[in-house]
């Protein structure tokens, strides 16, 4: 029973990574897992059940960077540099899955609901990084926006894939943006 569920989950994860959740069909998952559709539905009666299993499985194999990795860095700007370096490396290692999941989420309310904790994770990281600058008022609001932009997957793709900056230059550009904001 557990092995069958795991095979179905792994098949769905592979399809989500290659074609995306929106293009993944029950038939394709069942075929890739080597099961019948009724077996699929016995394990995953609702799409939300499959998405939760896929997310848990994927994150077990590819855990999100844990924010305490910057705990030893007291300087706010250097902390941001360390955080972005780790986050951008994660994006590079998980680009296909992230691109497909983020592309397809707006098309599917179940996927949107499943992605809520993912979005909350990045908001928490944004807040912690902004708080390190000890700004208040409008500057704090601007810092939140700038750091959210720097942490955004699409920002990374624009800088690294479209503009062909290496990771260090992309990080440096985003840190420089924040430095300009905080030195005004």
C-alpha cells in the first residue's frame, strides 16, 4: 500500500517537474506509476491529497533553505548577501519544478492553496532580512518591497537566465539595490 502510494507520488512529482501540474493528468500519473486509475483514486481521492503528498515528497528530497543559516552574520547587508546566495543556489538546483509550479498555480485554486505555505515561507524570510536593517516607516516598507523583489524566483530567472549574469553578480546587483535604498 505504502509503496504504491509512493510510486504514484513520485510519478506525479516527475510529471510536475517536466510538464507542470496543469498538464499532468490522472491517466499520465497512473501510467507512469504502473497502476490503474482506480488505484490512483483509492490513494488520492482529491487533487489536494496528491498535491500535499507531492509537496512533502519533493521538499523531503529538496528542502527549502533554512533561514537560521545566516544567524552568525550580524551585518544586515552581508546577511542579505549570504541569504540571496543560498536562495539563488536553491533556485538553480530546483528551477524546473519551481518554474512549472509557479506558472501553473494561478490556473488552479487547489494548487494556489497548496502553495500558500511556500509563499508564507518567503514572506517570513523577507521580513527577517528587512528587520536586520533596523529601518522604520517608509524606508522599512521600501526595504520589504526591495527584498521581496530580490528573493523572487522570477527576479533570479531574469538576472541569471535572461540577462546571463552569474549567481554572484546577480546577488551583488540585488544587494547593491538595497544598499542604494538604505543609504538615502
